[in-house]
């Protein structure tokens, strides 16, 4: 028999979910109170339930942590998918997958014959900026392609033997626009850039110019500085693959995320340490 609702720990869910609605299996273990289904405005909803609830599902981790709340994140749940997307974008740019698709659909194969040559991924030198959980998965995949890997990260990682570079440019002091004109010029005409991280780490205006002028070979972009707006110039370029910030979007990763959330909530309600507690580096 299901325990009565009042005996279940209460969860306050603030934002409507993107890919699951906190139904089963959440409902079997928790009393889920959804702010967007409440007749009360959010402040009223929070003051009505905050006394009895101990767990809050929301975005805005930094603000919660400043108020002394324990915060759990998605841990490594998305790392495989984002790494797959990064390698997929690299292959798509080098082998010109989207352009080839358009070539066939437009009937140009029959009209014009051969499609322009692409370039192989195998053996290409790869620099990874940010060798965290996603970066490590990218490195693992690219090793299988025979690519020599090096990396830049905040600190050298003792667990890997890839060459470490302390800076990606001569004046690297912050993450914002760390991929600037000097990095793009160093990448050169045969180089490609893949971004599955955040748009703001690249100086997007400089990137657009480099692509338009052919100063780099191409780019695969899942993230942009001003999403969902994409610079107009990129839309007509054949050497760019555009993706709407979907690197994590697989059925499997959202299933894994739901399981991780439940495991974190169960740990929390049993006074055990959170599985993916966010801590300061
Ligand atoms: N496109 C998408 O759908 C997704 C994008 N992401 C983004 O991917 C990025 C990486 O995520 P994770 O690997 O899970 O994070 P992580 O925290 O495991 O790794 C981040 C790495 O970047 C390094 N880093 C941080 N600031 C740096 C700086 N200024 N210069 C050089 N290295 C720096 C850190 O030392 C760390 O090794 C994040 O920006 C995240 O927002 C994450 C999930 C999905
Ligand atoms: O970009 C998505 C994320 O989880 O970060």
C-alpha cells in the first residue's frame, strides 16, 4: 500500500521541467509540489510550503549556496553525451557532413559530380581547453582516433600524461573570451574549433571573421554568446556546423539524471552525504 502523502518527504519544484515531469518514479518516494501548478504566485507558494519542505528543485545554485543550502549537480551524467557531440561535430566539420547532405538534397551530385574533399580526423593534433569530466571523455575518444592530445585547464592533472599548457593565450586571466583572435590565428587555416562549453569563452565576433575570411578551416558550435541568437553570417557558411545547445539531449542522459536526482534526495532525507555535492574548487 502507498504511504499517505503526508508521510512522504516534500519536494518543492520551482521550474517546469524540460524533459521529465517529476511523475513516476519521483511520486513513489516524494510528495512533489509543483510551483507552476499552484494557484499561488511563487512567493506565496514558497511561504506556504517552505516550513514543511526541506528540498527545493530549482536553478540558481550559486544563490542557494550563498544561503548555506547544500546543492547537488548532475555530476558526470552528461559527460558521455557532450563528449560524443564534440567528436561528432569535429567529424562533421572535417568531413563536411552537413554540406554533403545539402549537396545531395539540392540535386548537385547529378549536376556537378564530385563533392569537394574533406579532411580526416585520425591523427590530428587536438588541444582541449578545460580537462574536466567532459574534456577527459573527449580525450579518451580522440585517443581512439589516433589524435595526439594536449590540454589547458586551471591546474595540471596528475592523473593524465597529456602535455599540459598553462595558458591558451599570452594574457589568459579569465574564462570570458579566452579563445580570442590570437588563438584563432594560431589555430590557422587547417585548424578547426569545436565549442560544447559556453558561448562566452570564445570571442564570437572574431570567430565569425576568421570563418568568413577562411583564416580557420571550420567550426562546430553547440553554444553561442547570445542564445538562441546565432550570428547571421554563420548561417550561410558551409564550413560551420550549428547545433542548438543540445549536447546533453539524449533519452538516456535524462533517465540517468532522474535516477541521480532521486539518489541525491534519498541521501539527503537519510542525512547521508549528497552523491554529487557541489563544493568550491
Ligand atoms: N553543451 C552542453 O549541452 C553542455 C555544456 N556543458 C559545459 O561544459 C563545460 C565543462 O563541463 P564539465 O566537464 O562537466 O565541467 P568540469 O568542472 O568537470 O570541468 C571543467 C574544467 O575546466 C577547467 N577550467 C575552468 N575554468 C578554466 C579556465 N578559465 N581556463 C582553463 N580551464 C578552466 C577546470 O579546471 C576543469 O578541469 C562547462 O562549461 C559546462 O557548462 C556541460 C554540460 C552540457
Ligand atoms: O549546457 C548544459 C549544462 O548542463 O551545462
